[in-house]
């Protein structure tokens, strides 16, 4: 074998197991980030739903006030 091939084999023998050992914690970390992102998206959807309810309530409240005002004016 040439020096280059020997060096390549030594690097592969050393690096391959090390890279596999690093990949496991990285996979776990990626899963945690994905889980956190899903929770964040769900929370965002809940907050937006609450905001929509408030807007709907405000709109209904304003319409009711206009109707009451019209009714008071006609009596």
C-alpha cells in the first residue's frame, strides 16, 4: 500500500466510528428541536385562535352597540 492509502485507511478507521458516535447525539438534538418547533406552532395556532375570538367578539359587540343605538333612536 502507498502512504496515501495507508493514511486514508487510518483516517477512515479512526473517523468512521467517531462520526457515528457524533451522529447519535445530533439526531437526538434534531428531534428535540423538531418537537420544540411543533409545540411552538401549536401554541402560535392557539394564540391566533384566541385573537380571532377577541376580534369576533369585538365585532359582535360593536354591531350590538349600533343596533341598540338605532333602537334607542327609533323609540
